[in-house]
C-alpha cells in the first residue's frame, strides 16, 4: 500500500481520494436579487423565448407515466436525432446534459497522471471531470479570447488523452473555423480524443464554421457534443447528446448509469427537435439583437468581444467606479442579472445573454447610466 492508502485506511472517518478536496466546485451565476421579486435574468444563456409549445405538450403527456422507468437507451430520442441530423444511431449517446457526457468521457479514458488540454477560458466542467479522475487539467492561452491551435498543441504530451474545445466558446462567444479544427485534429496523436463541445454551434452562421459531424465519420478520435439547453430552451430537463465512433460509444455506454434521462425529458426533446419554427424564431432573435447589443455596448466606451453565440462578453475599464464587478452590482440593484466571469479568469468582464428587445434596451440604458456616473 502507498503512504496515501495507509493514511486513508487509518483515518478516523471516510476520506475522499486524493485531489477531490482540491477541486473548486462549479458555481453557477446568480438567479435572484434580494428585495426584487421578478428580476430580469440574463446570466445563464437561457432561451429568452422559453421553450417550444410542442415540447411543453410532450412534457405534460408524461404526467401519467411518472411511476415508470424511462427507456434506458433513449431509443426514440436517438432515432429522432439520427433522422434530424442524418447520423448513425449506433454512434449516439444521450446524457443528462452535456455535463454527463464530459464526465463519462473522462471516466472512460482518463487514469491518474493523465491530462486534458482546454482553452484558458473554457467551460469549468471539463477540468472538474478530469480532476475527479485524478488527471491534470492544462489551460492553453487564448489570445484575443479565441482558441489558438498552436497554444493547444504546446501543452499536448504523451499523457494527454483528451482535448476539449467549445466552439463557439463560453464565456467568450468566439470560434475557430473548420480549417483550424482540422489542423488541430491532424496534429494530435491518434490516441488523443478531440472533443468539440457544440452547445452554441447553432448560433454561428458563418459559412467557415464547421460543426464537426463529418470529422467524426472521417477519424477515430473525434467526439461532438450538443445540448437541448440553449436553442431548444430545455435547460431544466438536462438533455445532451454526443456523436462519436461506435467503439467509443460502446465503451462509454458500459459505465453510463441506467435510466439517466427521464421520460418527460426524452419526450420534450423529441418534440423540440421537430419544432423547426420555434428554432427559427429563437435564432432570428439572436441574429437581430446580437449586432445591435455589440454596437450599443461599444458606443458606451465598453469593449464587447465579437460573438457567435446567444450572449456577448463585454470588457470594462479597470478604473474604480467603472469596473465589471461594480457594473454587476449596479445592474443587480436595478433587477438586471448578468454573469460576472471573474471565476473564468476574466475579472474585467461581464457576460450578457441576448434577450428580447425590451431586455436588451434595459441593459444598455442601465449601463449608460453606470458609465456616466461619477468615478470613484
């Protein structure tokens, strides 16, 4: 036995395995403001239009099935995803949100001493999943808030097992084109998994963007994940899915917990996928108000980062009285909740979900008042 094992065996109470207590727990953005009953929440990149009426009806149809176990393989949902995107169902895994898929991927492919590589501003769940497997998380610099392939490759070594790329990124909203993604894949050893997190990919309408599905068919080490939380407005139901080589899907399925996606979630996701009109309205809203919000924020003397997601990351001065943290408090006091992203290594920035016209105008008006106020 190692010294660590002996210490744990002799401990007076159960002791977590090495590294667990060193993991910083994920902290979501705030959703309430003390003293304000109905604040406007623009902190979590939720669909401000809600969810599809068809999805709600499907959810309601499960009321008389609550005593039943769900289909453990999510067969109807996998069939719907396969038909909608033209994919092979045996390459699909459905999870309790994309988070569960990241967890399964790390559990299946990481051993103590291995490492993952991600962007310095990448989603916090990647590192949490890796560290829970006693693997190391490495963070590649993101010049101009954008994934840089060469910076990623600098950190890849013979113990690297997974490279996580959110494309577009969160909280940055930036993206890299298909040519760069393919350059990254070509430079990775074939034993290293390239996981492309496409939670926000529907919002990127640039023809140079590639969602990664064709790469899964071409190569044995590419995984693409997607979610029903953003475009489809089903964040409360926690439904995500992944497309990957069939051999990888089979391996991960061995440790996926049974009945991981509940019946209402499966039914609502199938209905949401079919409601193309709701998806179009959701995309139209973002495409209309994203450039407006970026232009208005820039006009206030702030520094919005060009975004291809349903949110905008905006930089604030370091001047006392004008900082991002002070702006966050100012907005909260007026019932406007946005996301302070200091935990992502961006202490001078706020992330603002794109809302309806009135929502966007309210944020711009409040920030205009904030920027005109007396500096400290």
